């Protein structure tokens, strides 16, 4: 993965499990005052909705493009969608190998 900051975490609420991705197009050393929310960031959630896996953008930094909620087949497919969104910000391709 060619992303300066990419963090994966899981949450268990009720009977469901959600996966969260905290991503930033900037290296941690470049964040103003070392604060994640002062970077070109995105917080994504991957979870099941009506039996299908969906990925959606929950929060993003200023001047970051919108991200349309998408149905995905796997976690790696969701990660590629997130990396594509990041590529639109840095105007470069950051797909997984």
C-alpha cells in the first residue's frame, strides 16, 4: 500500500462488526500540530447493510472530494476504492498491488 497513513480498526456493536479505516494523504510528520484532522484525511466505514457489504465516507478534511457510498465484494475491494479516492486528492495512482 502506498499511502502515507492507513489505519484499520474494528468495532463490535450488537451482533454486527464494522471495519473503520482512518486514512490520510499526508505523512504524520506533516500534520499541523500532529493532529490527524488537520490533514487531508478520510474516515471510512465498511459494514453490512441489508446483507451486502457497503463502504462509506463518514468524515473528511477540507477540500477533499466527496465519496459515494458503494457496494463492495470484499475488504480488499473496499480498500482499492478508498485508495482511488486518495489518488484523486494527490492526483496519482495509489492502488494496492
